[in-house]
C-alpha cells in the first residue's frame, strides 16, 4: 500500500511519430505531430481515462509518459515535481498492455510469485494472495495460465504490475476484446485497487460504456492529438454544458462527448465541418484550462520522497532460475514437453542410429559407412540443439521484451538463468547419448575413457553451440521458424566444408582451409574421426576392383593431421560454444538489443 500522496503531471506535451501514409500501395511512413499541447494531472487513488477514437494519440501519450518512445517529443512529465525518466518510471510505475505474454506451464500464483520485487519469503506470498483476492483470481490461483480465459489473463497481467506496488499504473486498452460484464468487472477492480492501494491509474478507452462512468475520477478526450477536455468527470458535465454542449438525459456522457470529439469521415463536408468544430473546442479548452498555469509542484514545492528500490540482481536471477525450473517440472503437457526435449530427444535420436549402423564391420563398405555415421552424429547433435532451443527459448524472449521495457531485469540475467537451467540438462542428455552411441563405434585400439570423452565433448558442444546460435539469432529475427532455418543453413555449410565427411579437407581452397581453423565443426569432426578410425585395422583384401583405404591416410586426406594426443581439440571444441554464450550476454546488453526489443514490442 502507498502511504504518500503522489501526483503525476504532463504539461504541454508535443510528440512527433511516424505514421503510415494513406497510399495503400506504397505504405510509406511520414513524420506527423500526433500530440499537440496535451496536459493532464492524476493523483494517488484516482482513475483517469484517456478517451479517443483510433489514431487520436492515446497510446502515444502513454508511451511518452512511460518514456518508451524515442521519437521527438517535448513538454514536461513530472512525478511529485521530479522529471520523469525511464529509470524513475521503471522503479515507481507500471505499464500494462493488452497482450498477455505469460509463460505456459506456470499457475497464476506462480506467475505472480516469480515476478521480481523487493519483498521475499512470507511477505511476498502474503502479497501475492492479497493481489489475487483483489483481482478476484483466488479461485484460479492454481490454474495454468494457458487455461485462463481472456478476462482472467487481463487481470493477471494487471496483477504482475500491482505486485510491485507502483505509485502510477498505465493501461493500454485494458477492456479490448472483453465482453461488457468482464469490462465492467475490470474497471471496478481498477477503481477499488486505486482507492485501496493509493495507486494512480491512467487507462485508455476507445468505446467506454455508461456503467464505467462512476468509476472514473478524471477524463481526457483526445482528437487528432489535441485535448478537447482534461479534468474531473464531475466538472466535465458542467464544462461542456457551459460551452453549449449539454449531455442529453439517459445518454452515456462518455460516448456522447467522445462522439463530439471524433472527426466525422462519412463525407467530405462532414469531415471539414467536424474538424473545424473540434479545432475550436481544442483551442477553447487550451485557453480556459487551469492546467496551463504550470506544474502543481513546480520547483520542488510539495515534493514527496520517492523511496522505491529495485530488486537486487541476485534476487532477480534467482527468481528467473526458479521460474524456469518450475516450468520444466510442472505437471502437464508443457512440463512433459520441456523434459522430453531437454533430456530424451537427443539420446532417442542418437539411439535411432542403431537401426542403420549396429552391424557395421571393419571392411571397405563399413569404412565408408562409419564416415556417414560421423556425419549423422554431427547433424543430430546440432539439430536437437536447434529443435529444443526454438521450442523453449522464444517464450522467454517474448516475456523478456516486456519485462525489460519495465526495467525488471537485463538480458544478462535472462541468459544466465537460462544457461544455468539448460547446461545441466544438456550435460545429462549428452552423457546418456554417449552411452547409447559408444557400443556402435567401439574402437579397441583407443582407451575407453578417451573414446567416451571424445564422444561426449562432440555431442554436448555441438548441441550447446546450436543452442547459442539460436539465442543469438533470436535477438534479430522474430519468427522462430526463420531462426531455425537460418541456424540450420549455417550448420549445413559448416558441416559440408569443415567436417571432412562431405568433402576432403585437402580438396578445399587454401582460404577455406584457414577458415576452418575457427569453425567448431572441424574440431568436433576430428575428435569423432579419431575415435572411430584411429589405429583401427581394416579387414579388407586388395583386388583390382576393391581398394582398401588406410585409416591413417584417410584421416589425413579428410581432416588433416590427427593425433590421439592432440587433446587441445577437446578444449577448443568446448571453448567455442562457451565463448559464444558469453558473447550473447554482452550483445543482449548493448543499445542494439534495446532497439530490437522495442521493434518486437511494437509489432
């Protein structure tokens, strides 16, 4: 609960943004002034509704207040006299969109429990139960989020912000897609929460119903970026009555004045007439509005302390880690799918090779079959890494886009938690796959521990490298299918040029031979070739039609010099994917990552 009185003010807001031109063939974007001298004030415990038709500037105003926009804007946004910054907003305020990007497999209670806040333990659990009760979600607290209806999901999204005790809460079209009863319930809950928690609420509405009017304390009517009215709902009726637009009896005042503030596009004459009328209303309100006198708390007068802290880095990381574990071990299809992909998919795919390679002998045909087996081991290891990552990671990426916009945690925290969960699972999965594969390639001339180590390093490093490549491309590509295709294409090129199974190493151009020295596939393939072929005697009778390859010569032609003592191949095969994981953490903290997050949110 918020004990201090907070005031959010926006004065003389002008904002320029890119809008799509009316030409349906070109689709060009032009800069336009979408907000023109807008003013608003909202106090703790009040609900302010921003009303306007589509394109009136409602979302642009919310983005300016929350500092989520990078386009040109000017004017003052103050919280208790302090200039609003992105950091201040993330620490003290909340923003709820109409999109519900929850993590499947979690319950409603777990979704709130794993939201980063400064409180922990029993206090956090008590707060979660209270928020669920306030949002009338107690009866579905243990229900999976994917099984909630749209109204329950919308209220849960609000709960994610309320659990952080924001002093101001912004909501973009919270009633969009809801039936009348659910919309009424949502607005009434917001009004009660504002009064009970002392939280100021700013929400946008496009088609308000008359039954929500009693729950609104203030209203702001926007049209073409200008404010037709901004102030208390009680004073609204008197203001419009005083300028010659009284609301008829039995008429919804919100919709009546919203229609008054909307351009009539049914004909050219009506468009011009309504535009002139709205322009006159905007200019008249600008002259008479008391908000034009300047900030209520100018020069720090009446400023109240903003003593809101962000949760610690380790606290956030721990919550993300526990959240991911909870999804993996959740009861239901999501948990089973996650465990299957992380633990069983790779050993099962490797095990399928027994069908084709279990009876291979050390003859000329078997020699080339084993070469094909190496190709399959590499392909399966890379492929399972791509399949698992693109089935699991995108949902965390999508949730992260919104949490990062709220300043809850950084990309480093996300990837640290994801890798902390993924690496142990991948190690166990690779170990099982190694035990399944070893009997097929049994080479009596190499110590068992060396052969097993080679196989494990190859399978795990290929899997982990494919996973990190997918994480890297997820930063730039929205579609998970496109990411999988792009990574698969890169892997296919590396296998074709660097594995020695498709083309001989010595047959490559010198430039490609040098390029292969930095490619992970070269070292993984060299370890596999050594485990399969090194020192193995061929049982083959040389004839005029049958040539018996010499293993040592074959290795040199295919992958270059190979020696069982070259253990640095193991180190290189492990270092490359680990280095890529570190690079991803750095990349997710750069400004380019913030731009990509913003683009994904806007789409």
